[in-house]
């Protein structure tokens, strides 16, 4: 069986983005005088269900509320504005994607990274690759592994 449609995650699959997330965590800890320092290994344990869950896990909160919403906004600001300063594509990533593209495969990115940040990262790092769609997490979506948003997108297109 030959596959024509290939879906990729971005973080940890195409690009090493953990340092940008670590930077955002440390910046927020510094701003709020939280006696906690993050390294890439620790932050890796928080990833997997989107930026909101990552923030809550990193700063030991159960949920977003009026006591931490501003802090989360600041986290997202640093995550958005500095993510592209700290990312690196994995070796041979572009070559593999170009090969698949030249073999007439349809390429997609589906990620828990916030949609607007994902678009910026892909624009910066993979501008020569044609993706059929790039879908990051939006506030109205449940993060992966919930299939709701990807199923909805596939049905619509």
C-alpha cells in the first residue's frame, strides 16, 4: 500500500522547539519572582496537551482563573514572540520533506502548538515546502490526542 497523505507534528518531529518554550517559562518565573528555574528536560515533561496545559503544569496550577490569567498571557507573549529565536529543524528534515513532495505525496502539519505560532514557525523554517494544510491548536479546539479538530478539518476539506 502506498500512502499519498502524510501528517507531521511540528514540535519534536520536524523541529526542536523546546528551548523556546523553556525560555518562556523562565521569563515568566523571573517576572513573577517565582523561585523556579526550568531546563529543557523538565519542560519536556509538561508538553503534549497544548500550551495551556503546559503552562498549568509548569507553574503548578489546576486551572486558569483570575489569579493566573495575566501570568498565562505573559507566558503566551514570550512563547509567541521568542519561539522562532530558539528553534532548529532536525537534520535532513527539509531534504526528506522535499523528497516526499517530489514523489507527489500530500504533506500536512497538525500540531498542539498554538496555530498562530505554528504558522510563523513553518513560514520561517519550511517556506519552500508545500503543505496542503497547517493546523495548530486554536482556543476553540481540544488539543491532541483528541481527534475532533483534525476530523472536522478533514471533513470540511
